[in-house]
């Protein structure tokens, strides 16, 4: 008995070590091959989202190839417009940076006098605060980096469009090819994995898209009424960063509030109004509407979502932050349908999803099994 137990533990330890090494190697490969894998991953997720639209156009008697090109063209046009707005805006903000730095200097002088802090008029605003750390140069370098990253994304958009066209055209024959390649239970399991992935990822991205669009519109209109400069840009930034759970909305809220402070100083009214608009839009939609619409369908632990942002952000940068949740949903569904990986799926899921997976949740009002609790206890023994 002891020898079999030791052999069992040894097998599990070896499997765990092998799994850890495999995960590390896969992460390294994904990072090194990001220039190819990332456009393909984006096209795969976008193809899953727009696939229902293509099927709808087919029902309207539009040929599939024409439907695919029409949907891809519209999607690509929207991405190009958003990207160009962000690129041009980042460059415009960079040219106006000295004016805002001067306004920040006024704010710092006021705070320095109020709190009796040191101030050297011969140094820049950031040098006064961080003592010759060269933050100004870093801010400019960061702006150029963001601008170049967006330009690179636009250049990759053509590759994404090509991938999407072929994926959507091949999707019509996927089920038939699957039936021919696999038989019996294996084919059914692959069908279930594919169906679950498409259903959950499509639902998440579709809901996130429309809620982000609404949030961005509210922010853009609200800031425009207040008089904040680049209100449309803040709406677009809100739309993009809203795809990053929790962190994105906080980041854009803080940035817009600080920008408003620099623009309207020393008037407090517009700054307070900006904070109210940012908090109201993100709290109402993010904390009330989003959970009601999305619900617990993803079944991911909040801690896992946070860790996934760190991991995928490290592997694929900013785009990895946006794709973190869909990628974790994909991994969780695959683990659910592979018996040896099912414990990983349970650990990735929320507490409610874990109880449902193990059948701990019984329907309300379900009748007690025959024999009473005493006989059930004996049977369990």
C-alpha cells in the first residue's frame, strides 16, 4: 500500500513539474512570436464575434464571400479610424505639453506655498517634485512610444484582416471537416469545446463592446458639455481602456480628472464636474449594468482576472491587457473538457462556478431522496 501511494505521489509531482515547465515555455514562445501569433489571435477572436453577423447576412441571401468581405471591411475601417484618432491626438497633446506643464507648475507653486515645500524656479515642474529624475523626458518618450505602438497596430491591421477573411470562409466547412477527422466521443467533445469557446467569448466581447461604446459616449458628451479639451479623445480612450477590467476605467478616470485640473485651474467647478462624470459613467455601467448583463457566465475568479492582466500584459503588452479575459476563458473551457486538467479549471473559476462544477448546488425545493437521511448515511458508508 505504501509503495503504491509513494508511486502515486511521485507521478503527480512529476506531472506538476512538467506542467509548470510547459506553461513557462509556452509563455516564452508566445512572447517571442508575438509579431505573428498576436495578429492571428486577434483575428480569431474577432472572427468569433462577427461570425453571427456573417450568418445573418447569409440568411438575407447575400453570398458568404461577399458577407465576409463586407463585415471585415467595416470592422477594419472602424479600427483604422479609432487608431488614427488616437495617434493624431497623442501627437497633438505632445505639442501642447509645455502649456500644460506650465499650468502644473502653477498648481505646484500653490501647493508648495500652502504646505511650505521647497521650490526652485530655475527647475522644471517635474524636476522640482522628483529631484532631477528627468520625468519630463520620460513623459515625452512615453508619448512617442504609445504613438509608435498605435501606428504598428494599424500596420498589423491588414494582416488581421487577411486572417479574418480566411477564418470566416473556412468556418462554413469546419463542422464537416471535424466529423471527417474525428469520430464518436472525441468529435463531440471537440464540438463542445469549440461551441463553448465561441459562445462565451462572443458573449463577453459583444457585451463589452456595446457597454464600452455607451460608456465612451457618455464620457465624451459629458466632458464636451463641461468644456474639457479633447473630449472626443477622452471618449475614445474610455472606450478602449474599458476592455481592461477594473484597471482601465480607474486609469482613464484619474487621467481625465488630472487633465481637467490642469486646464481649469484654479476654478474648482469644472474639475468636480469632470470627476462626477467619470465616476458616474464607470460606476453605474461597470458596477450595476455590466454584472447584470454579463452575470456569472464567464465563471472566472476575480483574483485570476487580476493575475491574468499581469501575465498577458507582460507577454503581449497593452493588447495583452485587452485580450487577458478572453484568453483565460479559452483556457478554462479547454481545461473543463480535459479530465486530467479539470482541477485547473476549478481553480481558475469563481466559487459559484466551482460548486456548480462539483454538483454542490442542489435545486431549490428538490425532494429528499428516498430512505431518509439515516439510510443515505449508511449508503455513503
